[in-house]
């Protein structure tokens, strides 16, 4: 296994260094904590906007990566861009559903969906990528259907 040089730029690449991934996750978690502690779920519009911009323009424009990645030690380990895009999509869906439920006055549903996102982010920060787990099983399911 060859060691790849650590990229210090924010350009769009196939693999993203783990400290940048953690920076994004920390930004989402802090947004959740602030919104729940203040009771203002509309604050979750910030991470939604950050994730939508990141999905459209890449990690170079992710505010959370810019702010929080420097808090983590620079890592040579990387995450696959394909998996990150899937996880990004999940985060966007959870945030949209949470904000829609909040706007419709369905607070219980909003907090349940937000709880699911929180668990996924905490697990990811702890080293277990639940989205990656789901992605793997989705790919396995599609492969089995294609073969049969």
C-alpha cells in the first residue's frame, strides 16, 4: 500500500481526507446542538445550505470544512467521494424532512428525524459510517437483483 501525499488544497478529488470529512460532520453536529438547545429548528437551514452548496460545487465551498477541519489532525486516511456524496444526500434528506415537519407544526416528526441524523453524525464522528453501511447493502441488493 503506497502512501499518498496529503493534499492541503480544497480542490475536488476522488478521495477526501478524513479530517475534512470530520470537519463537515462537526459542523452539522454543532448546528443540531444549537438548534435543539435554543428550540429554533429553523437554524438547521444553515447546514442544509452548506450541504447543498457542497453537493453542487464540491468540498472547496463547504463552510464547515473550512471552519472545522483545522481542529482535527491532518489525516492521510481518506473517504471515497462516492460514499461522501451518498452520505451528503442522506444528510440533505434528513434536514429537508426535519425542516418541512417543523414548518408544518409536526414537532414530534421533526425531532425524530433530527434524532436519526444526530445518531448518524455521532456514529460517523466515532468512526462508524452508518451511511456507508447502508450504501454497501444497497449496492449488494442491486447486484443480487441484477444477477437473478
